[in-house]
């Protein structure tokens, strides 16, 4: 009976440790995802500015029409 209780206690401890590892991994992945989303937004904004710069260098190009859509 005692061995069964000890085994069950070890099993619960292992399960708790594994759960904590998974929770830490989830948080790490959430942080990474947030950073990647931020970087993606920065890159998209930079690309928009580059397109606007390229289009504005074309003589007589109506860039104001496209500023809101780019």
C-alpha cells in the first residue's frame, strides 16, 4: 500500500513538472510570436514607404491617390 502511494506521488510530481515545462514553452512561444508579429508590421511599413518613395520619384504620378491604399 505504501509503495503504491509513493509511486502515485512520484507520478503526480512528474506530471506537475511536465506541465510546468509545457507552460514555460507556451509562454516562450507566445513571446516569440509577439516579436515576429511586431517585426512583420515594421517590415510591411518599411515596404510601404519604399513603394511610396519609388512612386513619388515618377514625374506627374498621382501618388496622393494611392497613399491610403498602400
